[in-house]
C-alpha cells in the first residue's frame, strides 16, 4: 500500500471514530502546535458589538473565498445585517480575503482560551454558519461541531450548517450513478475511503442538527435533501470587462484544473492528442495565483472545466461572466438539479471525455455555437451568481427580513 493510501486509511479510521476517541486523536494531533499559536488572540477581544439587527459569522473554511463573498452579498443588499467571516488558515500560501483570520494551530490552545472566543462569538453574533463540519472552538467541546452548534443555540444563536462538496458528497452514492466518477479510481482507495468516512460522518452531523442546512452546488441536493441551495458568488466586474471571445481558428480552449484528479485532466489525454491544431489550440498553463486567472481566461474562447463529477462551481461561473462557452461533464443528474432549483436549462455543454474532441472541432467549424452558448451563460450567471439570489436565499434560510 502506498504512503498516500495508508494515510487515507488512517484518516478514514479517525473519521469513523466516535466523539470520545476523536477528542483524544484531535488533542494529540494539535497539542504540538500550541506554541506556534501562543500569541493568537480572539478576533473580537475589546471590539464593541455591532448594533445591526442581524449579526452573522461564517466560519471557518472560506473555500474559494465564498464565505467572504456571501458576507459581502448580504452586507451590500441587506440594511439590517452585519456579516463577517473568520477563517482558520494554514499560515502559508495564498489566502482569500476574510474579515478575521486565525492560524488553524489555535486548535492546540487550551480550552480556557477557546472559552473566551466562544463567549465573544455568542455575544457578538445572532447567527453563525458553520462550514464543512469543522469545529470552531478546539478542545472546548471536544472538537465536536454538533456540540458547538448546540452550545451556541443554548446562548440564543441561530446556527446553520453549510456544505461545500467533498465534505458531504459520499463516494458510495456518486460512483454507482456516474461511470466517470473519480471514486472508481482503485489507485486511490485509501484516499477515497477517507472521503467516504468524512462524508458519512458529516451526513450524520447534518441529520442530527435541527437547524438550517445550506449547500453550494446544485448536485449536493442529493446529499443534503432538506437543505437550501445558496449559489456560489462571483463578482462580475473583473470578468465582464475582459475582451470578448473571438472564436476564430484555431479555437482557443483553456483547461485550468484546481485539482486534476477531481477535474479529470488525465482522462482528457486521448481527446487532446486527437485535436487538429489548425482547428483547436489546447491551453494548459498549470497552477497559477487567482489574480492571474482573468488574463488566462481572456486568452481563451472556451473553458473546459471538469469531466468527472456532475457539478459546476466558481471556475465555471467566472467563465460564464467572461463570456466564454463552458464545456464539462454536466450530465443529467446536474441538469435535473439545476432545473429543480432554477427552472432553467444549465448553459454548459454536456460532454464526456470521449466526446470532447468532436465537440471542440464542431465549435471550431461553427463558431456561432459557442458564441450563442456563452451569451446565454452570461445571462444565467447574472441571474443566479452575482450575489442577489444568494443573499435572498441566505436571508430566507436564516430568518432575516427580506433583502433588497
């Protein structure tokens, strides 16, 4: 068994552990980090409580900057809401903007430190959205997010659980219905076992929590059946300002995977090799800082998103706002979910890896097709992903007054 698979198996055992054993494991895991976080302070120490009617905290993940985007969507549209984010960071590399950040090593600090932070949160906020089943207060309540949610509720705080994707998407549900699923990959059995164990644990958490459940991509309705879809939010301005796509020969196609395994990059090899370079130019610039992505999209006519899971996320929405046609797996499970949530057809060209080369050659020969799709996609993104609909749905789910 490879090192990565062994690590995955160990993580799967931990995710399957009961609360008492998990408390012991997490205490051992984080205690050595205590010294690195010894200067950390509560973000709200000495800070006066806002006089807003509804005071919302979103924490602790802020994946793809979405927590901050939702907070901004509410703050800019709802006069009675003051929304903040608190992100626990790894302390290195690129971090998305957040109202407050703390090193994730604070998990190793004593319970007394976390008691002060808990009291600050319960005092400063009327609502808390807890992301991805991750605990906020370390050893205070045994690294148990359900216990934390209930303790906050006992202090009069409304708590919602928010799910982003792999945190609650169970491989055992996805794989049987999806022949392209990455969860068929036998070389990653340990990793997949860890994902399954974590998702199963979080599913149990979601089932046990009596409060609101939120999810970020339409496909997750199958995994959070009683939840509310809160669409990902993208600021249109940097993308709508880009030069329009030319869609001339060769058609320029950008593939910029944040996670090649999930996005199915390896599965595209045969398709890419069969592309006629006079008709299609395949662009794969590799990993880049988020600030560099708009320029990469501007150099493309089409964005090839991901080809293993039936979902679409931030990268696809950015391409939509940029006026670029998006091609991805986007099979019937996703399209049905979008119809249920929006009453519309998803403006992404549904394409398997085996169909990709033919699709791109067809678009190169008939450039009106990607242009028309891109126009519909931009309109769709403006209706669902500029923040208005997300603010409305969050307000409704959390019991705020109607948003502007």
